[in-house]
């Protein structure tokens, strides 16, 4: 529903722009038309367009700076694109017949970009929709990543065309709703007049540029912690950057924004990955504590044992919320001690007076191992903070993942906040996903994509013409291949789109 509201606002803005465009064309026709020609702007229904020839000279200059290196690069791009074409086609076909039982995967496909996601040994393709499976507060990164990828894609076509002496007529942008798409206007007659290999270099250059961009963005993403290590503590802890209202972690003894978390129970936290890993470990491995017999005798508040409805043993008074029933995990190598099997102990005191954890192995270097009797849907989490008292929380680890926002970049000084580094990594992540997506979707033999022209060019190769000399037959083959590719793309996008819309309306 959030997405539909956002979409309605965008459509309303386009309506206002179209109204004023018609108004100025009727009331201030000549000066307004001169303004549009000078700026290259065009306002259409749900679409803005900007066209310029100012970049033509720059593209020519860039292409002639290192011609041999670029020519070698575009040649490699042809081979990579031809190898990628059947793989991308298989992905589309497999995703069309694949039915997901739930949302999963990290791939994405939106506005002419797609991604690959592995889900339990299967392949699938998702559509990123703002407000559905993409937070609306990340819409800026979404648009920026698409714009960067679109520009790099079209720049590849432009550079390759200039190397083959194809003149560039102009460069521009279409913005459809919120989706930016760049374009390069080439002389199609001269392009079609090129030999097969040279034409393929121009047609595959955009795909190749997206693959190179994906590799570069991913390497930068991985190198960001090292590059920013001078101003951030990295691989050392995580910082709380936000807590949602109503979070059970709020309170005088809870977490606060700016807290630096170093560990949960016995699991050290060094980055975002270890944060989620430690939370998962707390759910799968209930903590147990090494405490002394003397502590047990002095602090035991047991009442007659009873059984809860969930099958657990209760040995604490129902009004005693700070305590929990603990079970003595007897060590067969330990000396016989006079300890009951179950005892009621204050949770905070147990954690503060424990010598070590013993949930991985029920032996203690000192004292004896005691395990809290709690159900499988909750766990005890001792959240250690830098220069602050520990936070002890009894609940589900998902409470932290849903309501706590963290950053793996801990500032060394107050001049830099975690949001700066997080924004860089998030943009690089989107650029990587969309770059791979554009490469996959554009290489598919489908009308409107680069794959359509690549297939036609491959069928004009000498090896094919020697076996199928009639051009009409080759055109029919190309038409059939593109129709099949277009059909699968249309079915897939329709299926994924309606799945997302259904989720937005009913979940």
C-alpha cells in the first residue's frame, strides 16, 4: 500500500508538469519553445526527456585516448556476451516455471535490470518495487544506481561506435515515472553497414561495460572498510544507529542510539555479518553458565516444582519476574555436590557472577554448569557494550533484527558518522546488483534489448550464411528467436509484478 501511495504522488507530479507544459505552450509559445530547445528538455505523459549534443566531443576524445586498449576490451566483451546469452536465456526460462514458496534471494530486477538469486538449488528472478521489497527510504539509491548503470551502458555503445567511425548524433536521458534510462543516438545505417565483428563490438559494448562496472563496484564494496579504516573502527564492533519506537530494547536498561556492541553472550561481534550470525547462534544454542555452588545456595528462591503448559518445569514464584528456573547440568567428572536438579535464580545475578559459558560443552573450569529453563521461542542475550553496562534481554533474536538498525562502521572521531560509510556501501551494493541485472536482461534475445540485434548480427555471420544463404530465412529465424525470448520475458515480468502487487495489497 505504501508503494501505491508513493506511485500516486509521482503520477500527480507528472500531471502538474504536463499541465504547466501545455499552459506555457499556449500562453508563451515562442519563448517557451526556445527554452525547451536550448535545454533539450521535453515533457510528455509520465515521461521527461533530456537530449544534448554537448557530450559528443568528449566521447570522441575518450575513445581516441587509448584506442588499442578499448578495441581489445570490446573484443573481449563480444566473447563474454555470446557466452552469457544462453545462460541468461536459461535463467529467464527457469525463472518463468519456478514457483517460490516464499520470498527469498538477493537478486533483483527492475526497470530494465535484473538479478540472479539462488534459492535452495534453484534460480529465480525478483522485481524490486519501492515500498514492497525495497524500503522507500532507499529510493534515492535505487534511482542513482539505475542512472549510473544506464549511463555506463550507453557510454560503452558510444565509445565502441566512435572506434568504428560511427558518428554519434546525441546523448540523453528518459525518466519514466522515477526510472532513469540513458540513450545514445547513433547512425543506424552506418552501424548496419559494418562487418559482423565490428558491429558486434558496438552492440555488446553496453553489456560488457555493465559487467566491468559490476566487478569494479563489488571490489570497491569489499574494500570500503579498509579504505575508511583511518576514520572508522572496522571489524571490531557494530554501532546502534537507530531504534524503532516500541522496540522492547528501549528503556533505562536497554539499548541507546550510539551504543557500541562488542558481543552477544559468548559470540564476538565484529561486523554486520557476525551480528546476524551471533543472533542466529543465540536462537540455536541456549546459553548456559558456570556458577559456584555457594552462589546457588545463597540465592536459590525455589518454590515447589510445577509444570507449565508448554512442558517446561517451573520452580519460581509466578510474581518473581526477575528470576528463572535453572537446571543443573551435571558433569560426570565433577565431585559429588549437594545441589538440587532445579533451582530458581535471579537471571542478572547469574550472568554477573558466572565464571564462563558452558553451552558448547557442559564442563566448567570453575563451578558447575547451569542452564535456564526457557522455551525454544525465546533466549537470554547478554549484550555487551563498549564502556557501558551490559544489556540483558530475554526474548526472540528477531526483536533485535526488526527494531534495531546497526552499522559496522564505528567512528573514531565525531567528525564522521556511520551513515556516511553506510551510504557508500549501500550505493555500491545497488550499483553491483543493477549492473549484473542490466547485463543479463540486455543480452536476452528480446525485442527492445541489445540481444535482439546481437542475434540478427550473429545470423549474418559467414558460418551461418554459408548454410542458410537466403536472407529471408535468416530473418525468420531471428524473428522466431526474438519472439520466444520476448514471450518468456513478458510472462516472467507479469508473474513477478503481480506477486509483488498482491503482497503490497494484502500483507
